[in-house]
C-alpha cells in the first residue's frame, strides 16, 4: 500500500500536548488531507459500513458524507484511489494491514472473510462519542442508531457548515435531563447515557487514561458504568482506545464462533480479526445495512 506521507496533525494549545479527547474536541482541529491517494489495501465501503461508526451515509453518487470531530467530511473510493477529505489518521492508513493480517490464525472462516473483505480497517475514533454511540446501540439496528446519534448532534452539538453538527461533548450531555435524552429516541438507554456523561465530566471516568491501561483493567473501568456490558466496553476499547486485542462478542459473533467448533487464539490483533468475521457474517445474512447490534 502507498502510505500517505502526511499524517493527521493536531494544533495543541500552549502548555503541552493535548490528550486524545481534547484533540478531537478542540475547535482548532486540522487534518492534513490529501485530495487523491493510492490505497491498494483499503476498502472504504467495508470500513464505514461494518458497524463501527454511525455518522456516515453513502450518497447516490458513491460519495460518503460524515462528521468526524468538528469537521464535515466527504470521501469516496474509485478502484485503488481514495479521494476527497482523506484523513490518514482516522482511516488508519498509516498501519500495515498486511502485517496485521499476518498475525491472524489459519482459521478457514477468518481467512475467507479476509479475502472477501480485504481492506477493512479499524477506524481511530473519539472515545466519548464512541462510548455514547454504543450505549445507544443496545438492542437497536444501525439505521436506528444513526438516527439517535444524529438527533443528539442536532439538538445538543455545535453547528458546523451545511446543516451538520458535531457530536455533543460529555460535559454538554451531563447537563441535560433524562427527559431531554428520551426525546432523542434513547428510551431505557437515556439514564445510562446521562450517567456515563456525568462520570466522564466529573473525572470519575478518564477515557483518555484507558489507552494507557492493560486491556483487562480498561475493560473493568468501563464495566463500572450502568448499561455497559463486555460487548460495549470492548467496542469502545477497540474503536477508540487503541486496544487492538479487544474482541467484542454479540449474537453475530457467537454464531461465527460456534461454527468454528474449537477455541481459537486470534492473536494481538484479535479485534481486527473480529471485524472481518463480524462483517462477513452480516453480509452473508443479507442484513449489512440494518442489522441488530444487540449483545
């Protein structure tokens, strides 16, 4: 793969290096984006439609439009060319997919999924938005999760251009009410999201600190939150905290693992392997765009 030479950069305020969450939330956020790059080992559609992010939509002309942190982005892939707002950091284009896949076990189902969906990558997302989105995901389909996340952004997030809004901060959600959150179609998840926001806002939960913890300890911290089980915790750790070995298991993965009929060690990039198996399972079922994410 031709790895872009211009990785994402962050403008940090005077006084030191910004932490992960503040980097995503700063107004002075800039990405060095390249208009067109070659990406032989990247599949945009699989990456954005595999259930790890909920603020992207595919338009009729093949362009994907989404909001990442405080930027509205538009990107598409034609063959091995990625064009538009190409954020190399967010799309993890600076990582060697071949080296990651080389660590996968020789499990036939996994190897078939890799061949079929080659180029799927684990995004680098912002921890608070990821936690909030997966709390909202419980017993919901992707289309419903997208609607909930968009309602939260429209009602509580800062406006961007062209009608888009950024996702509201934990501090903002912490100052809402359960009734206001229920109005965003959260239902029984509303008190869970409110409690999580208050835990983050008060400092009782340090999302940035999860990156520096061992996986088991980081998972334990997230499991202290009401409404967060192992599946949601592992999604947060894999998609936003750099824990490549986190392995979310829901009903789809239970089916895939059951068919293997033996215990498999998926290695240091178990989470990446999980995404290939998970995406292959739902694509095979014909429910790739609207499957249920229940644990």
